[in-house]
C-alpha cells in the first residue's frame, strides 16, 4: 500500500504519496492539526483514542501513546522521572519563506524547569500545528521522547517506569494508530509563533530533509 498523507496549510492542500508531496490548489484549513476524511462531512478533525501500548518497531522496544488531548502534559509526565539535563531538538518538517526545514537543536542542554517552561510557553503551537516534530532526550538515562506531527508520543528508554506512569494516568491500554488517509495542517495564524520560537534563541541547524 502506498504511504499516503495530505498536508493542508498556507491555503493549499498537499497530498503525499510515498513521501512525494503534490500541491493540489487552494483550500482553507480549519484550526486543527490532524484531519481524516468522512464520506458525509469531508475532512474533519481527528481525536486520538487516548490509548498507549508497548510495541516493537524495527527491532526496537518502545512505548507508543495517542493522547486525546493535553499532549504536552503527557510528554512532561514522562520527562518528570528522568534525570536531566535534557537535549531539545525542534524538527521543522514544513518550512516557510523565512525558515528552512531541518533539525534545530539548542546548543546547550536544558534543566527540567527550563524544558517545562519551553514546552508550556509554546504548548498551543506545538499541539495545533502539523509542521513539526519534537525530540527530548536525557543522555544520562539514555532516554528519548518523540512528539510527532500526528500528536503521537514515542518513548525509547526506561519503558517499565513509563508504563507505570501511563497505567496510573487517564489513558487506557490499547492500539495506537492514526486514520488513513489523513491530513496535516500548517496554520498561517501560527506563523508568528514559529518566528518567536526560532528567532528568540540560538540554534544549531542541520541540513534540510532529503
């Protein structure tokens, strides 16, 4: 089956098949991050199932989480038991006239309180815009958390500790997936937040994606 997704933003819809992006003309995107197609209503917002599971992907054990809401809060709950400092990488998947797609890494590691402040300051932007992925790592714990463009969270590291946290949360054990096909939304109204995030800090920038 082809790897198929749709990206909506800057008043146009983009269909991605096997990672090839096709721009398909103007279309207004509502203010939500991920959408799926309903035969009666057209493209509608996706609410994830509020589930989590432990899984093996390409031979690597990990936890996968699909929060229905409060994504930054869930991410921070998994950061909380880890030993800092923390590395933070902002992966810009869809660029703009001002910012090139690529990996934007902070040159110095963050304390737990600094990371908490960053995630809370840009919570709305991170949760409502589909142009990015976030990576948070604790080198001392050899732990990495990834928050992706589907609002999914993946954890690599102390899985038993994370599973205990998830078992005591409002999430329920179950499969983690997103509907197919689906859309990723990039919002013009949040362009100022992208500028505020990237212009207010110094970043180490790796080459754009191939």
